[in-house]
């Protein structure tokens, strides 16, 4: 193929046993309008055991099929395809999607004109009724979130101008092929999940820019491709890959404060699933796995999810030699510091982990002072969070007072021996105070024990 005949864009559809999705996806791609030149459509097959390859070759002869013969994961499969692609720009597209006929030009144009290093489409549910992605952010511990996920689509989202985002959703992403490969592409150690967060984070650190382009619309069967992945496997990849992400991309000062806490929280989540300490916690965990009807299988799934968190930390520690090399390359080449990155994309001060469904409101009080994260995040963020917590606390106090008043009225009506009842209430109040003091002491001792464990791990990491 001569240089003049080279297509400006290659659209890569990664596939693994996704036969059920391919006709809709590839049909929509063959109808795409792109006035700037020809488009190469690639099916990158990750060792499918179904008839995906044969079906595509027969039904879509214009699609270039790359049969890898093995499952290299989302990261590895897309990297292999990018190396083989002929286009100047590569577009990564999930197989469980259909695209708007006009999605490609607005997505690719900022990249071709060097207005952006990477771009991402607006992603709606397959029926178009819900928003799945209109930008990406991450919390303090590296967990990435899709802005707008689950919101009702009003149709006006697609009219917005392109805007900066921390990362493009890997479901529909565009980038210059040479830039993508030169910067390392998707990190293949991730296998799947969070490789798009890592790519966007790394792009900003290395002086690039990531934009969401709402005029580029893609419709997605949310979790259609990865819906077959088990919960324990997802939890392992999510929690391990977040630690990979933090270790590679955070500056030294940030890393020393955030990584120990991220590991601590991962271990605490493991404890949460493996040993629910209260009826409330057990009820919450059971609700999370309510779709599993069989009691024995549900209990096994809960245990496996807890163990997956422990495995995530173990695999992170085992991967440190290779991660250190990657970290050195990124840190030596970075042109944006953590403070500048946070100013562009504020990291919310929240201890609610939506990915794992774990909500423990006491984390803020117990660990924020211990790790001095207020200094890292800045005064405004802290004050906003504390103000919100104060409002909730005031509401709780009012509810408590109403309850006490009601009980007091009932006590007056029903009790003849007021002195005895009052003494009994005083003894109960004193007992509750003792329990609260013991509980606070346990929390303090537990935090100190965790902190010492994390310090030991920190010394291991620093070797």
C-alpha cells in the first residue's frame, strides 16, 4: 500500500467470543461517514472459541481480521492490533457497541489537527436512554468513575463542545498510532480494567491533552463484553490495577502518603467480605450478592471476593520489580506535577468506594489525620467535606433528640417510680459511654496496628 493510499483512520474492534455482538457493531461501522479518506476496520480477535472469525470473514469481507489465537486481554489485544494497523489514527471500539453514522469525524478531527492527544466519545446505553460516559474522573485512591453513569439522557449532551477529561473511556477512544505506541500503549500488566484510566493519566503527565467529544456518539451494551467475567476476577483486576496505577503515576511525596492508605483500604475491604463484624455489615454484603439464590454458592462467592482483595495486594507486591522500571520512565519524562493535575481534575474527598459497594463513614475520622491527607488535598476540599458531614451530624442529633423526647413522654405516662427509672437510664447512659470509649480505643489501636503494618510494607517497597 502506497503512502497516498494509506487510510487516515483504523477502527479496531477487539473481540473474544463476542459473536452475538458482531453483526450489529460491524454493520454500524460499515455505514460510517468519513469525508477525510478511507477507513480501515479491523476485527482483532483474542482467541475466540466461537465462530467470530469465520463469521466476520464471510459476512464482512471488507473487514480486516487479525486472529491472535490467544486471549491477550483488553490491553494486549489492542496493542497488538495497533502495531498492525495502517491508519495514522487508531480508534479503539468495544465489540458490544453500535455507532452513530457521524461518530468518527468529530472524534478523530482533534487528534489529526493536534488539538488533542487522545479523545473519547460520548457513550450512551444501547437504547440511548441513559448516559454511560460523558467524562472520566478518579478519586484520591485512583478509582476511576464515569461521569454521568446511569443518568437519564436528555439528548442535549451531544450538543456540548469538546472538553478536557482525565481519561477517555476505552470503549471508544482515538489516538495517533505513533503516539500511542511510543508512550507504551495500554499497560499489558493490567490485562483488563483501568488501562484507559492509566492511559489518560499518563497522557496528561507526559504533556498531552485528553478531550471528550460529545458530538461523537457511541451506544454501548454496558458490561456486555465483560459481563461473563466473575465477580472475584473483576475485584482482583480492579483492586490490583488501581495499585499499579498509583505506583506508576504518583509523584514520590503523593505516593508515600496515598499508597499505604490504598493498600490498607484494600485489606480492610477483604476483612469486610471475609468477616462481617456486625449484623448491619452482614446484611449489606448479603444484599450485594442477592442475585445468587443458592445460600451455599452465595457464601462461597462472598469469600472468593474477599480473597480476591488479598490476592490483589499479593500480585501488586510480586509485580514491583517491573513496576519500578515503568515508574522510573514515567517520572523522568513527566511535565505535569500532581498538584497541577489535581487542580485540573479535583479528586473528591470520599471514602465511599462505589466499585466495591463498601461504605464506612468512620474512615474519614480514623485515617485522615493519621495520614495527613488534608495537607495533600487542600483546605477547601476538606472544609467542604467536613461541612457536609456536619450537616448530616446535625440531622442525626435532631433525630436522636426527637427519639429521646418521645421516650421521655412515654416514660412519664407509664412509669410510677420515676426515680428508679431515671437511675436506670443513668446507668444505661454510663454503660453506653463506657462502650463508646472502648470502641474508640479499639479503633485507635486498630489504626495504629494497621499503620505499623503499612510502614513495614513501605520499607519493603523502598528497597
